[in-house]
C-alpha cells in the first residue's frame, strides 16, 4: 500500500491516543472541562518539549514533533473536515422557535460582533504596530481583525452544555456562535482578496460576494435540509436515517464548496431544520435516540482532537519570543473589541432583546476564539506578514480557550445560580 496512507493513519492514531490519554488524565486528576483540559495539556507538552530541546539539543524531539505538526494541514482539517460535523451537531440541539423569537438579537449581535470588531481590532492593531515599528499595513491589520473576530461555536456550545443559564441567553449565544463564523469567513475572504490584490476591490463587489456567500449558504442549507427531512419522513429504519444525516452534512458541505457559497452557514441551517422539524416530525423515538447518540459521539471525538491540536500547535510559534509578546498585546484588543461590538447592539435592543440581567458579561466572556481563527490565519498566503498574524492569532486563541472558557462558566454560575432557568 501507499506509504502516504500509513503516514496518515499513524498520525491519526497518534492524535487519537494522545487525546484519550490526556482526556483520561484530565478527568482523573485535573477536572477541567475537556476542551480546556486538552488544550492546556497540549500546550504544556509543547513547552516541555521546547525546554527539553534547549537542555538536551542532541535529542531533537522538538524538531521531530514540529515536522509532524507541519505535515498537518490545520486549515484543511478544520474548514473542510471537522467544522461541518461540529456545526451540524451543535445546531441539532437549538430550539428553532426560541431562535426565531431572538432573531433580531442574534442577527444584530452576529453582524456587529464581526464587522465592528474587525474595524476596532484592525485599527487598534495598526496603531500598535506603528508604535513598535512594525510595517504592517492597515488592510492586513483589518484582515487580522476579521479572522480573530468570530467566536468559535465548538468552544461556546461546549461551555453552554455544562452551564445553567437562562434559555433565552443560551439560544442567543448559541445562535450567534453558529452563524458569526460564517459571516467572519466571508469578511475575511473579501479582505484577503483585497490585500492580496493590492487593495483593488469595489464596495459593490464586496457586498455582492457577502450576499452570495452568506445568503447562498443559508438557501442551500435550507434546501438540503428539506430534502433530507422528506427522506427521513418516508422511512423508519434508524441505521439508514443516521446515514442520511451523515450524507446531508458531507454532501451539503461539498456542494457548498462547488457552488462557492458559505459551507458553515449551510451546515448550520441544515442542522437547525433536522434538529427541529426532522427529529420531531420525521423520526421515531428509537431513531431520535440513535441520531442524538451518534452526533454526540462525533461531537465529543472531534472536539477532543481539535483542542488537543490547538494546544500542540504552540510548539510551532515558540521560536520567536518577540512575536509572542506582540501576540500578548493583541489579547486586550480582542477582549475590548468584543465588549464594544456586543455592548452597542445590547444598548440598542435593551427594551426588546428579552435577555436577562447579566447577559452582557456572558456574551463578552462567551466570545471564545478557537480553531476557526487559527485555520483562517494559516490560510494567509506566505509573505512578510503571515508569521506575525499566525502568532498573534494563536496567543489570543490560547488565552481565550484557557482563561475565557473557564471564567464564563464561573461567572454564569455566580450570576444565575439563584435564578430560575427561563
């Protein structure tokens, strides 16, 4: 057989074994949320490898691990592989009626959370870079703002599963996190085309691309979800129905790629249709149980692998400590931009949002960045600015998963532990 097959199989095997071992150690001894625990242990393992390499350079463990990690196309693995499954699994459990009631809050916070945050982070990053003498153009700073603005639905939904918050707030956070990554990918794509092409792109063309990508993705997701719903309603065989949902995710995402519309939005919309109408009107109790358990297992396994990879990728950015310091400077920029981009919509919707007191803190802290931002940063073409963008992105994501991801659960328990769920 082809040696590439064995290399891919061995790499996948090593990642699954590491995820299982680290997950076991975290469960037995640390007690952290799985995403936080795996990211922390992966990052700690990276630091240990670097320290060992510096003390015993003849071992060259870090060099070998770097070669393995560099062979992984993180962007492809997440954007063309994991993301479709994770978004669908998350969307299955969101109440569409509740989301419809909160549609204005979700829509405005989603768009503002990306667009306002992109401008604020990009402008502030440009000023910081000028102050320290880094020649990063404004357009590339805005590109960084676009890729770091979307919150990660994988991380956010994982937090909400284990946190008791009012249902209206849970739906708003989950709805925003499902759709703002699609909006963020569209904005990032537009800015990347402008940056790579020297900034030559009209506002009309940018608007057309946004409408085609975002609305086209939603239309495709609704159409594919309806076809799958009709198919599910016409049969009563749980194994076949699980297979239909799997085909919906994989086929729908592949078709979105061919049609040049947004795959994440298409997958999320399809998941909402199957999770609401499909499970209620087209599935027996046995099928519903099988579908829930299948997608829960997929969600847990891919979550474990994704956040382990995020932690291990630290070894790739530990070479340049100066860039790491600049990455640390990006942390308050992203948190401040999140506070502003969420605060403005909540101020405008204060009488109609239906959100309980304390929602602002949860929405700000719940703006956890994750694998999507890293994947977008790694898709930046090779050039003088890529390494700076990648390092800054990684530092922000690591802080977001480890610190924000842990604090949002604590704050939620403190704010809502004495309040009844709504």
